């Protein structure tokens, strides 16, 4: 019985390591996708901002020529100005996600450290998922649930050992 219990301890230690590694990989994957998403978002917003600035400049020139009312020129400037904080926010989010990638990889975070540039892009593809089957498979393979199952087995083995009076 004690041998079975020690085998369970080894399985529990392996599963704790598995849970930690799964969490680490998940964090790195989420940081990568966040970085790529925010990089693309920043690019799109920057392009949109430059178009709005060009529009504001054109409307200002049209106002000075007397072709449009002042409100149209001011409206174009307000639109361009309202987008600038969003561009800065997506840039900050991108750098925060890149920092998370460095943390997940265990790289140097010193003052001279350079943040990585995630390679790749997000590609969207339609998939057909059998939800009930996938939920069942996920619940069977989740490392934290497997760890809980092993802890329950270990507790039952402890109970058997105590009932058999194996402990001094």
C-alpha cells in the first residue's frame, strides 16, 4: 500500500509539472496572439489616423478657400484627434504583450534588453466544431483535473493505509 502511495506521489509531482508547463505555454501563446493582434490593430489605426489627418488638412484648405463651413473643418480635426489615443493605446498593448512574451521565454529583462518582434500574422479560418465531443475530450485531458483525480486517488490510498493500520 505504501508503494502504491509513493507511486501516486510521483504521478502527482509529474502532473503538477504538467499543469505548470501547460499554464506557461498558454501564457506564452496568449501573449503572442495579443502582440500580433495589437501590432495589426496599431497598423490599421495608424493608417486610419494618417487618412484622417489628410482629410483634416484638405478640409482646412477648403475652409480657407471658402468652400466649406468651419464646422466641417473642425469636425475633421476632432475625428483625427480622437483616434490618436486609440493608436497610442494599441501601441502600449503591443509592447506589454511583447514584454509578456519575454517573461514567458525567461529572457533578460535588463535595461538594454530588446523586446522580440513576433513573426507571423493572424489568419482566420472557419472551423466546424462538435461542441459536446470537444468538451468531453477537454475535460478528460485537462491537466488540473487530472491532478485533482490523482489527489483523490492519493487520499483514498491514505484512507486505506490508515484503516489497515500501516502507519506507526
